[in-house]
């Protein structure tokens, strides 16, 4: 699938449904035209007082058949069209989720949250409207246009050409003019609203200055003037829509009159019976009336283009090129990569006055287990974001195999997995929740990681085993079980680095000890960077770092710190009463 296109790849993928929807839509309009034609003929024929009821029996049957057929075709056509749309929307949402989810931190650092939410909430829906309100009606109208010209040409080529010109005003000329005009006005309105919102926001932040200076009346007047300009633009826009619709109705009326006049001429020549005059007028009205919505639908194309631009912007932000160095390539499995993290003289702060990290240096080799301990606000979570490349250092650098972390947007999700305090579990099956770690994983791989985190037996005892629904946020599972499911996801990801951000918060001591034992057992050979508040399990780590005011105040293994740091011994004794009693 062409990743730079959000329209045509889906048309190719579901072309069968697409063609069927167009065919059913065309047949619906043609059956409607046939219904009007038969009705007009029936009314005219009945007015002649035929000698036998049989003379109108066939038209009566035709009216019933075409009336029922139009309804059935319309219903089936809507079902087909909506099935086509729902399949496409499902594909689009999955595609968008796969773009956003692995790099949510990077997208939030480059794009506003509102932009991402707008794409998720509005832009996909706009593309749905593009298919339903613009693409389908336009293609159906082209089919009907072609059928009308061909059928009319069988009787009179000059009249077919005349009809082609008049109907072309409804299908081609009107929509093109409408699109150009509405696009210009929409752009002007968008710029005007942006300026208005910016002006209003700036004024709100400086409201005290406006009040103290006594110039708030100037602001109000300027704001009202800007609003008045926008109102005038919108008035012009709606006035154009009204005139466009009136013009379309005039053209429609002209076509109906032409059809009646032509049918009358054919009658005078003896080629048509008089009963065909009303039938021709009504069929022209029914068929050509289907062209009227096209101009309004096409004029909204600029809105769809804005949605496409936002989708492409999100994709462009997340689809940065893979960096090929030290053997890293897009096609390679990075689970066995040897990854070294180097932090050199790192400083970072959200404000220049109070840096969270100050001249911080650290090197982490592949397979090392590092515990980072410190009070709240000491910079632990900020350090993790810098390692993940979600933040750019104020000074210094964070390098992964010699490359700046913030330049590895596409590679980071393949290198690092994160076990959070409260992993989110979705309202779906246990199998699907675990498979989120790797959507391509087989059932056997899911069973294997579940066994590794000691959940397999428990899951098999559930009412439907792995197909049991977890309910929203995993309500039917304990805190420890939810963390084990999150750990199973990480094992499926097969990343060489695992970041743990206080995954045992809120667990009782026994559950915490069991979970930590499972984590360290299953993550052997992986680099572990563990942020924690207390010291249970730190004896399993290769190094323990204490952060305080953005600097490392203690650094060493558990045994080294017990021997050399009195403060560490006191903290460990407070956190582990058993050690205190032994000592």
C-alpha cells in the first residue's frame, strides 16, 4: 500500500465492493427514472379512456415493480456502500494507530495534542464523508449522464448533444466554479478565524494591561470589526450557495422543458405516441435531479484536502528515515542488537533558572541493569524521556550507539520497551491484550510469553481461556496480574532495552517481590533501566544511582554502597526491616 496516499489504495483493496456500490447506486436512480417514466405513461394512457383495463395493466405492474425495485436497490446499495466505508475506516484507524502509538512521545514533542486528537476524531470521519457524499454521488452521476446521452443519441444525436451541454452545466461547470469559489472563501475564513483566535488569546494573557491602560474599548472595537469581516465572508458564501442552487434549478427546469418539447416534436412526426410526452418530461426530471447535490459535495473537497494534509503531516512526523549504522536497518530484527547508551554532560530544564538535570554523565552497556532512585522531582522521569529521545537536551547529549537519541524516532520503539506504573488494558480478549506487544505474533508465541510470566495456567482456567474478555482497564485482574500481562507484551516486542517506571507501585510486598523475581528472570540479557522509589529488589541490579538535584550523589552496586555509604545503609534498613533486624 502506498503510504503517502489515504484514498486510492483503499479503492484498489476493496474495488469489488466499490464497483458494486456504484452499480447499485446507478440502478437505484435508473429505477427511479423508470418509475417516473412508467407513471407518466400510465397517467397519460388512463386519460385516453382505453377500451380495456389490459391497456394499462402492464404500466401498473411496471410502476409497482420499479417502485419496489428502487426501494430494494436503495437499501442494498446503502448497505454495500456503508460496508465498504466501514472496512476502509477500520483500515484507516488501524493504520493511524500503528503510526501514532509506537511514537506517541515523539509526536507530542513535535505536534500539539489537539492536532493528534483532531486527526483521530475528525479527519478520518471527513474521509468517510468524502466517499459517501462526494465520490459515490459523483461517479453515479457520471454513469447516469453517460446512460442518458447514449439512450437519447439512439433517437436523436443533435438532441443528445444539447442535453450533454445542459447537463454538463450541472455535472462539470457548476461544481468546478463552486469548488474554486468555496475553496477561496474557506481559506479566507480559516485565516480570519486564526487571526481572531490569536488576537483574542493574546489579549486574554494581557488583559490586565488593557484594563490598566484604559484601552479595552479599542480592543473590543477591533475584535468586533474582525468578527464583522468574518460575518460578511460567511454571508457571501451562503449567498453564493443560494444563487448556485437557484441556477441549478433553472437549468433543471430548462432540461425538463427541452425534453417535453422534443417529445412533442417526435409526436408530431408520428414517431412517438402522445402518451410519451409526459413520460419523457418526468423521466428527465427524475434523472437530472440526481445531479443537483454534486456542486455542493464537490465544494467541500477543500475540507477533505485539509484532513488529508493533517494525516500526511502526522505520518511524515512519524516516518522519519531509519538510520543505518552499526548494522541497524529497517528489515533487521533489533532484538539481538548490542546497544550502548552514553549520556555526556547532559543538562536539561523546562526553565533556564532551575535545571532538572545538571552536567549529568552516564554510560550503560548492553545487558546492564541500572536502578535509578531519588525523590519526586529529582529528574528520574525526565531522564527516561531524554533516553527515549522524546526530549532534546538543553546542553550535552544522549547518544545511542553514537547517534543522538532524539534523531532515532523510527528506531527507538524497536530498541526500547516501557513497563509503566499502570499499563492500560483494553476491553477485549486476553489474547488481544497480550498481542498488542507484537500484532504479528502467533498464538503459540503468546502462549510462550504467558508461560514465561507465569500466567498461562491462570488464563487457561478462565471461562474462555485466552478469549476471555478482560473488561475495560482489566478490572477482573489483580494489579500484579495486570503487570504480568504488560510484561508479556514487552517480551513479545523483543527489544534489547526495557525501561521500568515504578511498575510495582501499589502492590503488596509479597506480590511485588514475586513480580520483580519474574521480571528479572524473564529479562535476562536485556538492558534494564529501572526507576523506583524504594529498595526492594535492588540487590539484583548491577548499579544503583541516587539522583538528587539533578546530579548523581551515589553510584555503585548494592554491596559496594552497603560498605561505603552510611546513608545507603540507613535507607536500606528503613526500606527492608529484615535487614535492619539482622544487622
